[in-house]
């Protein structure tokens, strides 16, 4: 492809890339081609449009080719860019973290709704994000809650380094602390809000996931144990020790896990108070309080 792109215009390079992605069966060929061509040139959407007739350099043609090979091999665009937008925040992602998903924004929305009902947005809230990964949920909440402080935990030290770098990059380092450990184990004291998007795929289902997920997200970010519910048991056990009586636990769940998670929370002394569907209509976020 480098040879065919040599001397090509920006618009031609973008169209050729889209064509190649379409032929490879990639779901969003135009969008992926636009993003990757823009990334190779250091241009955003508007910049790409205004540079449409300019000729690309050999260096850029080679860069586009490298991106094309990775994308055609199934690597998600966010992994090629090393960045993913979540709640309108640009987050760095590496091989150590799950690429934050749009449906996880449902957790942020439900948590903010509950705080709004209590008129609590401006309070000096204390938030815990268990299994924080890139820090996505915690940093989104800090962006909306000006007086909140948060603690994020993760079992993976490399993921925590990514979360710390994201907090620094976004200007939240003074309000976010990241600790290594098992869900709530490293934490103490009382929290107004505990959030989590833990691993929740049953171990035996991992082989059936889309290759973009199965082959690129870290296995320990997906694997929820034999029945997919291992993390919820740990979080349910931690919550009575960490959640204020007035506080909320807001978690992401997988498709069809609502009942099982509700049952195990009930056994741990938690009452489900709200649930929220994602854009596909699947119940994605659940909120609980201490009974
Ligand atoms: C599904 S990812 C979610 C990451 C982030 N919260 C998000 O929504 O993008 C789950 C995270 O759980 C972490 N994890 C796995 N086992 C854990 C454990 N026992 N304790 C804490 N974190 C764990 C993984 O390293 C991964 O970062």
C-alpha cells in the first residue's frame, strides 16, 4: 500500500484506507480510516478536511501502512492510537488496561443522578473506584464533582501507573490516589460513593468474545471466574466496611447478570435502589445501599 500511497493526496489516502478496511470486513471502515489517517498526519477532523488535496509524504504513507496492517489484523483503533475518549476526557490506554467502553458511562450517569437527588454534587465527597483500570470512572466523576476526592484500586501495578498518568494529564492528580490490591482490600474509612466496573465475563465465555476484545484487552480485566460473579462477591463483602449509611454503591454488570448480582448483594446486606440500561437497552448499571 505504501507504494500506491506515495504521492497520493490526503483524501485519496483516506479513501484507499477505508476501501482496504471495508474489504477486510471491518465494521466502521470510513470512521477508522479517517481517525487513523488523521493520527498519522497529526490532524483532527477539520484539519483533515482542509488538507484533503495536499500530498502526503513518504513518511506518512509508511505510517498509514503500519496502522493499516495493525487494524486489518484486528487491533482496535484505540489501541493503535494509545488513547480513548471517555466522558469527553482523553484517556491514555496501554496493553495493561481495558479500553474504556461507552456503556461504562452508564455507571457515571447513574452515580451522578443519585448524587443530584441528594443535592450532593458540590460536597466534599469521598469516592472509591474498585478495579479502576485506566481510571476512567473515577476521573469522569472527579470532572463533574469539583470537591470530591477519589481512591482507585487495581490488582495490576501497570494499570495503576496508567491511571496515575491519566489523573496527572487531566489535572486531577491532587484529588486522585491509586492503590494496589484486591478490590476494596487496600481501603479504609467511609465512602460516599463506591463505583466499579470489575471483570465479569465467565471464564469459559472468554474464548467466544470478539477477537478485538479477547485478543487485546487484558485477560484479568475480563475474567470474572467460573460464573462471572467472583468480583461482585468480593465487592459485596467489602462494601459494608467501606460505604457510609447514606452512601451508594454503583456497579457495572454484564448482560443478564442483574438477578444474580441482586441476589448476592441482598445476601451481603445491600438493597438495590436503582438500575439503568445502556444505549442497547441492556441493564448495565445497578445501584445499591446498605440496608
Ligand atoms: C473491566 S476492567 C475495568 C477498568 C475500568 N474500571 C473501566 O471501566 O474501564 C477491570 C479491571 O479490574 C482489574 N482487576 C482484576 N482483578 C482485580 C482484583 N482482584 N482487584 C482489583 N482489581 C482487579 C483489572 O486489572 C482491570 O483493570
